[in-house]
């Protein structure tokens, strides 16, 4: 089987398995939600509401039906791409919630991953090309510290120092209260302000985005630093690198044009999956920084036992992760001709 046909067969296999993966995830979410303590009716109406009112509301939501019937109705709605309506937001459609909050998550995730990628690759490359020196020890220490620090603790510390004490950055939100937000083209404030040619709005939105994205990026950069340092060290010992040195090719060109390219293959995999995980619910990050993204909205829905909202957001996140993993595998296969499927 030729490489092209093998790759096509692999892609088709993954695409056919994607619905099975989504079905498994949605089923687990459906069952776990109903297995956890708490009643969404109590979360909406309160504990002091009359039992008759609670029962009427429960029937209206379909929660009084047998579990298997709820599950059948749920799967039928998913097949129609109907994610349902929120139980706690006055019947707001889940798709509307996603449309409203997802751009904030995308903006935070992309900026955070950009910081993580640049910092991680830079530190990892310096550590690998200066093996056995203080650069190498510093890079190793940097990777361990950033990888092990809990984000919620670091988030609270940096907000306390840079927002409360120094007043350099604002707390929470995406834009100042009382000022008009950028015109809604994409939902991404930084992009929308540039499309509107409003530099004041651009720098304001960037100011609000800076602290959470830099904090998130620095903590994630340790992952990339460790992978780059280890793989680049191994690549620099390869035969083709020694042959390039023997031909008199400058060390800088060897590192950037040959060794780093091959060492980047596992980094691309981690980059894609980490970005998918962030887009699929950066709950801890958004809650810590009070960022109005979809992860924060998911946290609120879980707290209120809003079944439809939690299920809809989780299905949306799961689809992103599945599609991102397939895309990363394809990119790796195109970059590295040694990969065979």
C-alpha cells in the first residue's frame, strides 16, 4: 500500500471512529450528571418552593420521565444538532450560550498558547544547545517549576501583586464597564477592534487579556520546554547532524534548519492537543481570573445542575478535541515522511 493510500485509509478510519468517541463521551456525561447529588429544580426554584410547583417544573423539563426515555430524547436531539435550552437562563438556547462565550475562550487560549509556544521553544532550544552549562540547568529548573505550579494559586498571586498592589492590570472581565465594546464581527475583541480600526479599543482589550494569557502561557511553557530540550538533544546527536557539521555548515543553521524541525514533531502534537484542551474548557483558568469564557459558563452550569447546558457544552468541547486530534495526526504525517499508517 502506497503512503498516500495508507494515509487516506487512516484518515477515513479516524473519521469513522469519531462518532463512536463522541457517543461514548456524551453518554458518560449524561449518566454522570444524573448520578451526582443535587436536583436542578431545587437549583432553579429553591428548596422552599412547594412540591407541586417543583413537580410541575420537573415534568415541563422532562426530568420526571424514565431515564432511558430521557436518554433516547437526548440522543435524538443531538442527531438534529439540537443542544437544548438552558434550565437556568430563562430558556436560552445552548447554541446561543456557546456563541456568546466561546470567543472569549478562543482569545484566551490562542494568546496563552502563543506565549507558551514562544517561551517554551526559546528556553528549550537554549538549554539543548548549551548542554551541561548553566543554560541547561536553568532550562531544566524552569520546566520543572512551571509544570508543577498550580494555576489557581499562581493566578491568585499574580492578581494580588500586579492588579491589587501595583495596579498594572485590571481584574476580571474583558473590557471596562461603561465603555462600548468593540463592534461584533468575530467576537474576538482584539480582532474586532482592529477590523474597526480602533486602536484604543485594541490596546484596552489587550490590556485586559494580558495578565491571564501571560500567566497561562508561562505555566504551559514548561511542557514545551521539556519536550524541545529532550528531543533536540537527541536530534543534535544524529548522524545527519554530524554529517552537516563535517561539511562546515554553521551550527546556527544546523539547529534551526535541520535539528529543530525534526525535534518539533512531538511539540506540534502537544501544541494541538493542549490547545484543544484549552478550547474544550479552560475552566480553572477562566474561573480563577473571572474570565467570561465558555469554561466559566460551564462551571456555573455544573454548580446549578443545568443538565442541558452542561451536556451541550461538553458535546461541543468533545467535538473540538476529536477534530483537533485528527488534524494533528494529519499534520504530523505530512511533516515527517517517516510516519506510516
